[in-house]
């Protein structure tokens, strides 16, 4: 594996940007993370194709991220390439009652644009951070509404097959999960909406936003919910009953607003966060016999806490 060779090949062939040893704390909402060997912004489909060819030739692992709103990167960083979708994938447009979105589009912008055009269906997503691609990967939403139910189709890219178009029904959607990222690099999605009353759309958006603001921490860096809710219960409720709000390791702190959030209170490290995660998981296991599964994604090599 030659990072230097890959960097030179990418620098010569990309419309977008490639950097060596890019600090990942700049690219996650946690503001935590060491350097990625390569950080690549692909502005076009040709950029994506060229990047995958170079990485395959040099046997370099890669991952694709959006705004890093559900991501914890190891303090030692990531020995591989981080791909971000740029210019051509940050556009969206209306097609009848559908919205065609590039994977790199900020979801909040799509939600607001749908409201301005009187299109309903995305009200539940108001306040959800990150990109459309990230939302598809984790099937963002609530217990009752999720983005996967609105997907008409998705376009992905693989090195072997090029562009592939998948129908929404061909993708496996689950609670806070989907298999779309395993099918290729998600480039675009078509979301199914319908005409609605703008006043009612606004009312539902305001309700969703108020509920999110009242129950989730704001003003401190986090990566959203740490654990998935176990069947028939709430991870936040279980953690709170153990008196864990405010529990702290280093600058990683269990939020006093919602116990299923761990916030960065200043200069938290990834190790601080993972140690706190394991302490919570162990406490819930001992008290309730429930093994909590993490919802946030981990990138890089983590020491066992």
C-alpha cells in the first residue's frame, strides 16, 4: 500500500480535492478524531470512478462520510481514505411531487425546500443533522417515521458495475439501519413526497423541532444517540434510571438533557467516549440483563476499554 503514490495519482486526476493526514476532528460533529491518511472530495462521478480505481490499485481501504454527525473517529486516526461527495452531489431539484437529491445535500435544506414548495412527508426530519446520504445509510427518523419509507429510488456506484439504480423496495430498511451503503457509494436518491397544506406542514415541522430541541442537547458537540433503543424500551430511559446523567470520563459526559447522548464538554478524546460507552453498557447489562448496541459508527482502531 502506497499512500504517497495514491495521493499523487489522485492529485493529478481529480476535479475535487485530496489531502494527506487530514485531521478528522474538522469533519465530525463530535470534533474528535486523529488524521486520515487520505481525505478526498469527489466533485463528479468521474472523480468517484478515478478514486476507486486508484484506491483499488494501491490496496487502500476507504470509507464514505457526509457531515460526520454519527461518527466517532479514533484518536490515532484512520489508516485509509475518507471520501466526501462534493459539488455535483450537493444539489437537489423537484420532479413533480418528488425531490431528487444528491447524496451530499444537507438534509435540513431539503426539508426546508419541501416546505417552501408545499410538499409534505419530510416534517419528521426537521432538525436531523447531516447529509441525505448519511440519512439513507442509517434510515434516519423516529420510531414511527423514517426516510426509507419515502425512497422511490437510489443511484449507487461500484467499481465493477458503474452506476446502478435501485428501487426503494430493493433496499433493506431497518430500525436506524439500511444496507444501501453495502450496495455501493450512494450518489443520489429520489424521495417521494406529495402536495400538502403549507400551514399544516409548518405546524408539524414546528412540533417536531420543538420536541427535538426539548429532548436533545444543543450547544455541545455530540454524535446523536449513542445506543439503539432495545425492543420495547428506551436506551435513554434505562441509562437515566441508573443515575448516569452527568457521568463523566475526561471531557466525555452523559448529557443531562438526554441520557442517550454523550457530549464533548471541551477536549474529549475518542478514548474518553469509548470508555464511557463501555461503562454505561456494563451498568445496563448488570442492572437489566440488556446488551445495548451502539448506534454511532466507529472509524479507525480503538483500544478495548
